[in-house]
């Protein structure tokens, strides 16, 4: 308690020297996937404090966990919630769809900002033709239920696809969907155009590199300096694989007669650890991929084919999930360990002043905030106020030092 109190006092002294100014904050304009296939994760309430201190305001769930939705009440964090593939058949029934929305969505809308429901995840990767047939009817039924309940202006409906739906991904201008999915995707695209919802894709350049490390340049998939590649049909140059994948999806959608549907990346990331045959799964590569990606997002970059449309991305994932099945990489996509410390440094500048203080608590403080580099605060005239900064700091301390600092925390808020 003495060390924590001393550190807190030091922080306050430094911050009070900035009392007549404002401080630049890092607003991470990126969403985060919050998976929970683990038995060692912090409570949703603590996760809420963590994400708010990071200024992350968009979260994607794979379910509609009421504990999470309650923990984020009155935070203005936007949520995409999910209906798993196991629900698709039930969701084709209007009565069951209405019951689900009235029980799992409607009660939380007054305090928690739910903006989208994903109906199914990577359904066409399953090769379960019954699921394929149920997907569009389930999406339509869920949407019609929202309309009937007067919620369609608040909550939209979509589904997330893997890149396996493409038969051609390069060159991007020749992007095409698999022929066996044509009739299904035609209906899905018409639905998106009708209700004006986004087409979600889970894109992982890591997989392309892992499968062909001798053919795919590592720098090309990590957003590092490289020669890039040219689309011979458009003469557009691509300096990274993710942007090429996004434009390939746009081309495939256009080939089916639509130019009015937005593509968003519902998952992308890089594992920090893998099995022996999972080439490239290292913390260094994960840090480069996500760090470089965040910088592109911060710069509001678009793809070569859509330069004026900033990419919209949800990073996978918030935490390492120790109970996920599959190879080692599946359990190591997290930006954080369950104890709240970062898995690696993504090298993005944060907004806390740098402090020199020799204690274990300080080490945790300096390593926190998603591995953001903590540097001296920079002055701006129109950014966040000191009060907001103090609030973020206390939220952070509450996350890591809840027992010892909670009294101080609540006395200041």
C-alpha cells in the first residue's frame, strides 16, 4: 500500500504541473475482439476499466454475454454482439428470434450501446450445407424482428465471413467469390444493400505467410518497407497484403452487381506464439503487424482502390484465450495476458507522462496500456482535459490495484 500510494502521489504531482493545459490522448480508432474461451480472464467490470483507460470505444463479442453488457453500461462503448452458428436454425423462426432479442438485446439498449448483431461466424467455412441454407433466412428474421420492435435504427444485422469465400484474391481487381457459394452470396449481398449493413470479413495475412513462407515476403504481410506488388489490370500498387485482400473482396462484390456495400474487417491479427510448423508466429512479428496496422488506421488510410474510404478494422484479440482448441497459435492472438499486462509492445505513443520510479508497480504501469510507449505529455489546446486524464489514470489504477486504491479512486471521481 505504501509503494502504491507513493506512486499515486508522484503521478498526481506530475499531472498537477499540467493543470493549465490539455494533454494529447491516443484515441485508438480501432475495434477489438473480446473473446472469452478461457478460464483465467479478468471480470468484465475490470475489462471495462481497462478498455476505457485505453480509449477503445468499439468492442466485438461472439455472444451476447449479459455480464459484459452490464459492465459496459453508460460507457458509450459500441458493441457488436454475436449469434453463434448453433443458433441459426432457431433464428429462422420469428417467435424464437423475437424471444432472443427481447431477452438478450432489448433490456440492455437503454444503457449499453449495441449497434450490430452478427448472425453466424464464418458459416461458409464449415461446408455444412444446412447452415448455408439457414444463414440468410436467419439474418432476415432477426432484422425483421428488430423492425417490428422498432430497433432497426439502433441495431443492424450482418454476418462475418472468412477469406475462404474467395476463389480468386490476386490480383485484387480480379477478386471473385467461389462458384459454389454464388446463389447464397447473391442473396446475402442483396440483403446488405437493402438494410445498408456492412459486409464483414475475417482477414489474416499471417495464414498466407505461414503456408508459403518462401513465396510470400514477410515485410509485405507486416506492413514493413518492401517493393510491393502491382495489379496489372489497374496499375495500382499494393505495399501490404491486407489492403490487397480488402480490395479483392470489393471486386468480388462488384462482380455480383453491387458497388454500394461497405467492407469492414471484423477480425485480423497475428499470433505471438505457435507450434513448430507455424512459421512466423512470434511476439516480434505480432508487434510489427498490429503496431503498423494501428498507425495506418490512425492515419485514416484507405486501400489503393478505395483511397478515400478509411479502413475499418476490429483487431483479434483482446486477451490470449487458454481454452481455445486447435494449434498453439489459436491461444496466442491476444494483445494482453489475462493479468492485464501486454504480450508485446506495439510501439504506439500513449498519453501518460513518463515517470522514473523503482518499484514493481511502476513497471506494470509503464508496460500497460496495450504496450503503448509512455512518453512525456505533449500540450494541445483542444484535446482532452486534465480531469479526463486523471479519470483514465484512476481507472487504470483501479484495474491493477483495486483493493489498495479503491478508496482513493472513488474519492476523486
